C-alpha cells in the first residue's frame, strides 16, 4: 500500500508542469553557481601563480643591495585554495589574499576580496553553498507544503480513511513519495556539483573524501528542513497556512538565525582592536615584554655580548657589524611579540567562532556553514596555517639577510652590498593547503547539533503527521 | 483586524525589534574603534612631545632625531566616525572601515580592522535585512489588509531605528530616517501590487525568492564574470615590481642609514641627511605607486557600479543598496572619508617638508605646527543621490507592476 502511494506521489509530481519547472530552474541555478565558482577558482589560481612568479622575479632581480635593505623590499605571499572551495567558498571573500613579507610590517594576509565587491554581495551571493543553505530549503518547502495539508483541506484524507486506509500508511506513503522526489533532486545536484568542481579544480583524495562528507551534511540539513516542512504540513488546516508556516520556518532557519548566530559570535567577545594591537606591538619593542628588556637595554645587551664574544672593550674595535647584530636581535623580539599578540588575537576570534557554533543549537544552517567551510578548507581559522608559514618565512628571510650583514658588513657597514647569489638562498614561499577532514572532525559540536536536529525533526514530523490530526479529528 | 493579521504584524514587529537590538550591539562594537583610535593618538602625541624635548646624553643619534621618524611615531591614525544609523543597517561597515595614517608622501591605509571572516561571511542581521527579506513575506502571505500592510514597513522601521540607538538630535539623521521610511514604504507598495495579482501561493513564493535572492545573486555573479573586481594579488605583484626600480635607485643613497635607521648613520651622514633622501625616495615611490592604485580603485568602482546597475533588476537589491547608503554603511561614506584622509595626508606631507626644511629635529613648538585631523561627515549629496535613485527605481518598479495589472 505504501509503495503504491509513493508511486502515485512520484507520478503526480512529475505530471505537474510548474513543479517540474521549479526543479529544473533550481538545478540550472545550482549548475550555474558551480560553473561560476569554477571560473572564479581558475581565475584565482592563475592570478596567484602569475603573481607568485612576478614577485619571485622581482626578488631575484632586485640588483645589488645591502642585505638589510633587502628585508624592506621583501616579497609577497599568496595563499592557495582547495578545489572544494568551488563548492564551499566559506569565509574566503573575507580573508586576505596577500601577505607582505617585509621588515616593519604585520605579516598577515590583507587585501580582502570582499572589500572590492558591491555591498549587494552581502545580501545574496549565488555560490553553490548558498544554494544548499537557502535556495534548496525553499524548494523543499515548496514541494512539501501540500503533502499532507492538501488532502486534509480537500477532504481526501477523510475519504481515504473511510475506505479503510490506515493513517500511518498514508503519512509514510506521502512522506516517502515527496522524500523520493527530493532525494533525486539532491543526488542530481550533488553529483553535478561534484563532477563540475572535480573537472575544474581537480579533486585530490582529501577533496573527494571531504566532498562525500559534505554530501552527508547537506543531506542532514536538507532532511531537517524537509521534516520541519512536513511537520507544518501535518498540522496545518489548509495548504495556504502550511505554505506560510513553511516559509516562515525557512526564513528563520536559512536566513535569520544563522545571521543572528554570527552576530552573536561577533559581539560576545570584542574583536581584537587593530589599533590596540599596533600600539601594544610598538610598546613591546620600545619597553620590552615578558622577559624581554626595553630597547635601550637590548642594544646595550647586544653590545656587551659582542664585547665578551670578540674580547674587545670598545665599539671601534669590534670586528663585526654592530647594527647587523642589533637587527638580528630586534627581529627576534619582533617575531616573539608578533607570535604572542597574534596568538592572543586568534584566541579571541576562536572564541567568537565557538560562540557562533553554540548558536548552531538554534540554527542548523550555522552548523552546516561551519562544517562546509571547514571541509573545503575555507574557514577563517584555517588561514592561520598559511599566516604562520608566512611569519616563519619572513622571520627566516630577515635572519639570513641580517646575519650576512652582521658577519660580512664590518668594513663597509651600510654600503656593504650583496646580490643574486644571496637572494637565491631565500626559497620560494610555500604554504600547504589546510587539513580539511581533520579540522572538520574537530567540529564535533556542529556535527552533534546536526544529528540532534535531524533526529528531533524526524520525530516531530512523525508525531505531527500521526498524532496531531487525530486529536483534531476528535474535535 | 483579524487574529492571523495581528499575529503576522506582531511577528514582524518582533523581528524588527530583535534586529534593532542586535544592530545596537553591533553599532556599539563598531564605535569602540573610534575610542581606541582617539586613545592611541593621544598617547602617541604625548610620547612625541616627550621625545621632541629630549636629547641623547651620550651624543649618539636617536631615531627621533630624524623629523620623518619622529613624525611617523606621532602621525595620527584616522578612522571614519560610526554612522548614526549603523545600528539599523550594519551592512559591511566593519569590513569596509579601515584605519588610515598620513606619511611624508600623503596618506595610506594603515591598518585593516580585525574582524572574524567566519562571522562576516554569515552576514549580519539588522533592520535593513528584515525590511528586504521579511517584509515581502508578510505582505504576500498575511491576511489581506492593504493599509496595515502598507504602513508596516515604515512603522516598524521607525520603531527599529529608534531602538537601534541612532542619535536623533542631528538634522542629518532625521533626513536619513525620512529617506529610509519612504524607501521602505515604496518597497512595501511594490509587494502589495504583486499580491494584487492573485497568483497561486507557490507562484507568489517563487516570485519572492526570484526577486529577493536569485536576481540579486545573479547580478553579482554575472558582473563578477564579465567585469571582475581587480585581482589584489596581481596588484601586489605590480606594487612589488614598481618598488624594484625605486629601491634600486634610493637604496644606495640610503645605505649609510641601513635603509630606515638614521640612528646608525655612518660616514659623517646625519639624520637631517636621512630626512632629505627619504623624502625624495618617498616622492619617487608615490609617483610610481599612485597610478597603479588609482587604476585598481577605478576598476573596483566600475565593478561595484556595474553590480548596482544590474541590481536594479530587483527591487530587493535596490532597497538594500539604498538603505545602506542612507544609513552611511555603504560605499559612498567610506569613499568620502578616504578622500578626507588623503587631503589630510597632503597637508601633513607639506608640514613635514617644512619640518625637514628647518634642518633640526622636531621640537615641542614644531609639533603645534602639524595639522590635526578631524573627521568630517560625508556631504549630503553623496548619500542623498543614491537614496533618491533608490526611491525613483522602486517607484518605477511599482508603476510597472501597476501597469501590467491594468493591462490584464
């Protein structure tokens, strides 16, 4: 009996021209969003490769220079993106794309792509992830709202009961019927997205596993929306009320609550103030921090160390370049200060994201956003690895160049020049792509939230479909 | 009024008030940046004054003996004021707000405000979002009562703006509020006219999602495809390439100072020499960099403008853009601020040149000669023009909807 209801629902759905159009339109929009994502990915990668080549050439061809001057010329690092970022751009528009690796500059990725975008991008950004989080839930509501409500509204439900149908059979038949249609749309969209992204970006093993997991989370989220829409259809007296209720639920789940959860994260812990960090960095260098003495004492300390090491008692007698040693020591202090302060700032941002993740208890879309972006390596925290690599690179570069000056620049001082052989000793900047599966596995709160929501909404749908109308009938 | 209508209106009002409360919190968080900047500037100036009156006892040069180094350490950070209506339409204010600083060559973006990319990517929840996304749903699906539904947008907007902490003592704020109310009223009218078409429910829903999400999303996507924003990576590479010949030329001159260290001046060179050479180097750098910067900014402006134009295909994007501009959290206010910052940078640069010309380190009296930055609110026209364009565009959409109705 259930099977025949399922088949009837299936056939009826595909006979409905308008609904077919809605489904086709969704699939077309989704495919378009994946294609646009692929174009953006390919554009980014070609721009990155060209920029990397250009800055490397600039570095190698900077001509003869004092090694310390070269630390002010520096180079620029550009982060890589995973192929899965085509499907889940996550926080990428809000993460910098260039880190200027120069003495005297903060080594973080700056130049956020979103800053050049129109503010309209903050309203609707047609990415594949947006399609899963906002548009597909809308399609689910549209295809589900009438599932149980229409039969009740038209009296068909009473008729079927009168001729001996069982309520459970009716409810499950309808549920599986609509569910089957949605499952087909889900599978087609998911497969299509994966195929295009894989062709365009070249999935590695990590990408493929992450993509499959992403599919699981999309499935859970879509299931949650489906069960909620079904529950509303199960209790609504008319299909109009069911659609209205479904749309309100969709607006809350897909739009309002994720935004509120994010804002709550932002204000729960004040974002680190850039100006405060800059002030603290200046103070660290000037007055010292932790066990580091103030600048004057450090200069004095370096001088005394050199006196001891070279067994002389006057500056004039030193056989090494004093400023060179001073630069080495200052770069170490700057690096330590930067590491300490950046660590503090990161802890604040991590706390914000954790608060946002707690908000997922009320908003499964937030859990999906966090899991999706983490699986694609596009979460904000996953840029930390590249930033650390950039910091390490900049520090190594300064150390090598300043050591060269300290060791060989005694006679000529600032006029000591070095050239291409030295520049070649500084490797090309390389940062690995962030770990995707490992990082997503750490988001246990989001995973558990999605599973709890899925289970609870499944129970709710079953309860409202089977129990509530019976109470209504008695009245 | 019937019960379902009261329920719908109450739910919308509640949503508006939650958005206003949330916006108020976000606005307070934004205004902390100004407090930090003011406090840091005060501290820098005090330290600058101490240094300006101090001479090293050992006769060795100090970094502050250079006018440029000393001025760099007291150069005031500049940031735009928090817009009065920021709590109503927070938009991407946190993203666009950057902290500027003057230097000998003018002014440049000094610091990017730290923000959590993850929370920014999720988007903010404010009154503008409620108006753009939720108002049409109420108008389309709540029980029909034209007058109530039409008044809903402006009424909840007014309450929300009052609740979002807008400073209502300024005439400028009231003008902005007025523009906001007209915009939300016209948007409501448009959706009321859509409702009058009496489409089947699901078709109304499809029309909603198409106009509110898909068309604005497509506008951004299509312009991204055909007229992309400039690649910041390419710009960084060009910047590095432009720096190459400048440094090749200036590094030799700056060799006695190890590029930026007048305190280590060698071979009889003095910090005053450093200032002179550094000024010339900065001028060369500005000459090389400015055309690149202008080209990139121009491309970004063109890209944004194209999105705005294509976005006119959806009343939702018209309203959203206009509300952000009206609230001062769009692009025009930041542009106006950056123009003010650049102008201040020019004044600062002139003052520094005069300081270098005097040939001695900065003295306390010299500090008084340096210009002081004061934030100026954006000109009226710069926000009013987009608001009026928004009003006219929404009116045109309403008229088009009305005309198609008559034809039927």
